[in-house]
């Protein structure tokens, strides 16, 4: 079941088209990556999903019905531009947001104390927000975003400003929330985290959806004809043996070793068996495997092709 469907949504501002006929479906219980260059339209789409602004055309469905203002209570949104009241005490601030989400003071206090312990910030309960580091403040905002256990969580660049240890802590919490039944939309430029966390993605560029699907399937599809191999011998002999089957290649000689590492892009009709046979006749193969492109490579390749 899809928890969220965006159907042919368009949004225009004065002299600017933010979204043009964008559609996507977010499976319930998944982590969904919303990707794109700066200015592509991601933030506008997130604002529409949060019922902050309305589309000019198209529709959004949430839990199989048209999205309304009443659905916002089931959506937790952590924007890229964080906002806390600097003069308030941290605990009072968190309680204030919890009460806005419908939690009673006693329940909210108990849950907040658990989260503060988990994130290692219990000692900051009575400190003023202005005393928090950027990372500490982001932890507080993350907590108040997820505290009321919304069905859909939307995180816009959640790892921005975090050191590797705290980024890993947050990553594990996102996975735990997913495992407990939440659905996560995750907007980021960090493609490593997309590979680690996301089940499915949509890539938006110049207001259009230019790529959607399962992360593993996209990498496999775009990795067709790409191979990684190590060998001993003359790289030019390998290229000569493969001939015009090779579309592109890179070679990198290992230091203090006879082994050369290669990445090959071959014509789509060339089989693995044929490639291994020809390679073995020209060099001594050490290893041979498919070369799955990274999400960073896919992002760059897809956006550049879209802009040509």
C-alpha cells in the first residue's frame, strides 16, 4: 500500500515553474529519497505535502484519500532551516512543541526524557536554547518532530551539521522508526546515505521527475555493461582483445604490485562469458565482477543527460 501519492502536481510562481506534472508514490513503511539539485523543486513539493502551500494543478493523496489540513497531525516535518526560540529553556521548548502536536504534559515529559537520554542531552533540559551547539539544537528538533509518532516523517537534510558519530546515531534512529512502522521521506544531497537508507527514490531536476524507482533496481539497470576487473599483464593487450566491445575504460596500477585494476563499460550485447574468455586470452585475470554505479554517479549522469 502507498501511504502517499502525488498525482501530476504542478506549481508556478511569478516567472518560475517550481513543479511541472510531477508524480510519485511512497510505499508505506519505506524510506523514500527525494533527490535533486538546488532549486529543482524538492522544497516546493515538501511544502505541498505538508499542506503549507497548494498545487496549481494535480492532487496529493494521503492514506488513500485526498490530503487535507486534518492530515498534518500525522505528518512530522523537520525542515532544513531549523527554528527554535533561543531564549526558552530546552525542556520548555520541547514541551511547547509536544503540546502543539496534541500530547498531554505528563505523557510528553516522560517521552521527551526518554529521547533526551537516548540522544545524550539530558543535562541540557534546563539550559537555554541559545547555549546549544548546532548539532545539539538539531537533536532537539529531531526529537520534537518524531515525538508524537506520526505515520509519515519528512526529513530535509537531517544530517547537516552532524559529526560522523552523531550522524550515525541519527541514521540508526531513522531505521528504528521505520522498523516500528513509520514511513520516511528523506531529502538530501548526501548520496552515501541514500544508498544506506533509502528503499526507493525520486530524482527531480528542473521541476520534472526524471528518475523514480527502487534503489537496487536502478543501480542494477544503470550498471548494465559495467564491469570491474583486476589483472596482471598489458592493459593495451586487454583493450586490443576486447576491441570495439569497449565503450569506455579506466586503468589504475596498484603500487608495488603487478596488478592493474580496471573499470570497463561494454556494449550492451556483450556477454560476461565472452568478456572473460577474451580477457583471459590476453592477460591473467585476478578478479572479475559487475561494477554497480554509486548513487552519486547515477545522480550526476542522470542530471547531466537531462540538461543536454
